[in-house]
C-alpha cells in the first residue's frame, strides 16, 4: 500500500448486517515475539492481517525464524536458529512493538543493541520501564552514546515494582523471567487481556506463571520452553470500535463472535452514552436507529468517561467514545489520562461541525447530538483514524481520508468489512 492511498467515503447511509472482528492486534504482537523463546514450532492462529503484524513477522523472519503461512490468518514459527544478533533498523523503526524482541534476543543471543522503535505519535512513550525491569533481572545496560547495548550474563529472579503499569514492559519482563533462574515477582504489572493471554500462551509452552489477570505476576523460571498452538482472541478494541460505529449510523448490526468476558469492562462506557446493545451467546447486537442520551451523574452533574490501566476503560477506545458522544444528546467530559497527544484529532471533528471543546491535552467536553459535514481529513494514528472514519460515514456527502496506512495498521480489511454493511467507502490506490 502506497503512503498516499486514501479513502473516499460517501456518508449518511444506514449500515446493517453482520461484521466479524479480527484477532487482537495487541495480543498477536507479543505472541509473535514469544515464538523465539523456543526452538520448537509455535503455531499462532487468528493473527490479523494488518501492517503492524506484517512488520513483526518480517522482523522475526529477518532474525532467522522460519515463518510459514498455514492458511488464512494462521502461521507457523520455528526459531530453530537465530541468525542475527541485532534487529534490522529499517524494520524495527516501523513499529514500536519491535521492543518485544528484546527479551527473546537476550535469552537466545545473550546481548542485543537497543533497537530504534516506531509507533503512534500520541504522546510520550517511555522505554525506561523496560530497561528497569531488565536491570532488576540482571541485564547490564551499556549506553555508549552512539549505541545502547543490553547484555544478559547473570540473570536471576527477583521481586520488583514497575514504576508504571506498562503493557509492553510487563510483557518483556515476563518473557525474560520465564527462562531466568529463580522466582520473579512483578508488582504493578499490567493486566490487560493481551498480557493475560501472553501468559497463558507461555504457560502452555511450559512456563510457570501465576497471578494472571492481577497486578502481581509471579514467575518461576524454567530451563526450557516447548512449542505450542495458540489462538488469538477477538480484538476487544475493534469490537468497541464497531459498537460505536453501529450506534452512530447503524440500522441494526451484529458483531459476530465478539463477546468475551473482557467486554464487561467496556460496556459501562457505552451505557453512559445511552447506547443500547444485546449479548446473545458470543454475538453482540447493536439495535438500529438509536437516539442515545448521555446519562447524567447523580444530581444532574456532567458525567465523564476516563481511561486508566486495565481493568478500567482502555485508552485505545477513548477516540471512539469521543465520536460516539458527538451523536449522543447531552454533555460529557472525555478524560484521556494516559497519552497527552491522543485527543488532538478532535480539531478535525470540530472542522466537521462537532460541538467539542479541547480543554487541554487530556480533556475534551462534547455536547451532542451534532450534525457533521464532510471535509478532507488525515488519520493521525490508528484509533483516531477509525474515529474519523466513523465521523465520515455519518456525515452526509463525500469525505476524503488521507494517511490511511494508520488505520490499516490496526484494522484488517476495514473498507471491505464496512462495504459488507452497506457503507459507501472506496480505497483509492495511488501509484
């Protein structure tokens, strides 16, 4: 896909039918890195076919992992031999989750230079927590200025408190600890669904991890891991995105096979916006022609939705809640506590006619319902891109969305899925 490809969206159409979420992107990324922890075959099913997972697969293959596409979204990884001692700069700089290869590389090669990682520009994203966890486990860090090199000569299990509940720092620490002698206890660990399922995958490979789903994870180091078959769960962020889409412009949409217990963390925010839904088995149905009304706090106070580390509302759905609130009657504060750059995309909603006030980098006040007009937009990051796509589908007329590679990083075949619901969306491919 060329960088200047764009979506041409004809908005104002009611969408109806069935849509199926892809596998959880944020679960697939560490699972691919974890395949390097054993020389045996690891099969990972339901990997979403998006730019971020392609980058991770390319990095693994470049390091010497034998990668085979079995069928559809299922892949086989066999890291019998790691042929390189560093990550390719061009590949690692394309994706922030390239950092997840640090722990496997330290265990397989003993040393690895810190890669140049990419990722969304949504604010400050520290790597200090990764390095702190590594040092606690016995990794030495030599920062020579031109290059920072990590070395694992005398790894030993220990107890430590993470200075922030960082998802990737937790995943890196867990991957290093499973093959480190002794017992490791990580307090203030992230416990998002993708962290939980990485731990489950590692246990199925022979690791001994307890405390899964809590903020204190205990790992008893083992000498060796073996192969496994692991299936990626449906993406709860993509499911939440489709819920917002269906509530705003749906004529009745079923999100097939999307329900997991993790969705119970997300549902209350939609109820606060007055959005109706029904769970039947593993399906989530969003009734059509909704007129959501924001639920006021006790005494008539203006309510708020805020993100925090799991098990609170996930930050990756903040952008979706902003655009959903635009079409709900009433006023609400959306408080993005974790990333100071995520809410800047509301400038585009304001240009479309939304009644949104950006109070500061972390808070917006949304008053609805709004009536949006089409305009030319550009996607700044994955989730804001999806939020703007929802807005474009709601605005009567033709909207152009540029920089769609950001949306493609997180949503597989999004234009085809939306067309299946009756959306007027065309991908314009530029040579």
